[in-house]
């Protein structure tokens, strides 16, 4: 067992044993996850067969209802789904340029798959830490086949445009003859800030990708939604990319459970994130972004090294059974570290005073005994 794996097991074990959790959720065991799958599986439900039938088709149908799209294809990963959407845009328009933000998922987290596998080129839309504006898309100095908009833009702090800004930038892309694809890995919770339903948001675009594990608590998997023509193309390329698995019912059942259990709760998480962020912003030297948060996730900076903060959080969890915030990493400002805060079901038990008290207990762990 590697040191990295052993450290991860230690963190997950500590988090699982906590009675108080501010950021994230308590890990569940395999047995607990199997119980969740059993709860949503009908007695007569048969396994899917290479994506046909069973829980996979039921999940696709449910997503189609929620997003109001003509068709939906289940994918094992969002990375694969987005490669197909961008490739489709290039083939339809004859343009291999894709409008991408420098902080977008395809550029930061997919090992240049859009270029290596799809032969596409990135056309950077803006250098600002937000989604591009209509004026910026209009001013692009080369044509694009697809404009990809990540909602929210995770690596800028889970930030969203306003609804009017989103409508305007989509209109600008259309004026340039480009298709619009939404990276909606976290689209479900974005509807609160945008003030529109997921279906109204998806209706702006030609294609939309959603995740079943990032906010819904599923095992894995994604969906690509759009026209019947797009989805027929997507199924063909899913096969070519190696994504046409023999059976995917465990991931599909977990996705259905997330839609039933977590999706209705996300608006409450988003509302409570504003309470949590406001309390954390009062800590000495703390910075929260965005303030207030646009979703139930946001960024927190503290004036301490990441190693010290991670160690303090782990000791707090092991000794007091309380989890503050994990996953700290050093920022560009020396002596300052950054973490992503995720307000989910456990944090609903904590009001602002409880958040401050937990933070004080955490910060005391930074001082030598």
C-alpha cells in the first residue's frame, strides 16, 4: 500500500467517524451503497445490455424530462461526453476551433483530449476568472464551431453569469455561427443563481452535459442531452471511444437515487452556503469567493500553509469527531492556502454560530501545544 493511498484511507476513515461535518459528506461503505441501489431498483428491473434497457434507459428518460430535451445518451464519464459534443460541433460547422475558457475542464483536467483525440483547437474566450461576455465572444479573431460554457466555472471559484449575461453570450455565439455546449457538471445547483429551471437553461444550448456524481452523490456517469440527431451521433462515438460498456446498471441506479434524493435538496444547500460563507468570512485573515456563493460550493483562503491546515483538520476529526474543511493547497500568495468548501446535508445542522465555533476549534489546532 502506497503512502498516498494510506493517507487517503486515514482521511476517509476520520471523516466517516465525524458527528459534525462542515464541508462535504461522510463517506458511505459499499454495503450502504448497495442498500441505496436496492431501494431504487424495481423487483422486475433487468440489467441493461450495452446501454439498452434497464436502469440506463430509465435514467436517460428521467434526464430528458428534467432538461426538456429530445434525447439523452448515458456516458461513463463527462470527459467522453464532452469530447463527442465538441467533435459534433466541428463536423457540423466545418470549424475545428472550440471557444474555451483557460480554466475550463477540457483545458485543465482532460489531458488535452479535445486536441489529441478530436483534432480540435482551443480558442481562448477570455482571461478573466469568469465565463466570457457577449462582447468577448463577438470580438474573437477566429471562427469557432462550438462555444463551451462551464456552469459554474469551477476553477474560478464556482462562479456563474447572470441569466441575462448567459442569454447574451449564447446569442453572440449564434451570431458567429457557432453551436453552444453547456458543461453542466454542476448545472442542477446553478439553477438557483440563474433563477431558471434546468430545462430553461438547457433550452439555450445545442447540447448539455450533466454529471450524476459531482452533486448528486452517484457512483459515476454522465449524460449528454440534445437533439435526436446529436444523440444518435453520440451513441456511435461513445462506442468508438470505448464507452459502450456491457452493463452500467449500478452507476445508473445510483444516478436515479441522486435525482430522487439529492436533487430536491440542492436549493437548500445553496441557500445555506451563504450562511456558512458569511460566518467563515469573519475568521482572521480569511477570504471567501464568491461572496455570496453562487452555488453550494465556494473557495476559502486562510493565512496558513496548506500542510498545517490539512494536519489540523485531520487531528480535529480524529480527536473531536468534527470535520472542518479538507483538501487545502498552497496558493500563489506565500503562507496562504486555498480550499473548496462544499455545503451539503451535514452542514445544514450548523448555524452561523456553530460554524464559527467549529472554525475556532480548528484554528486552535494550528498552535503548538
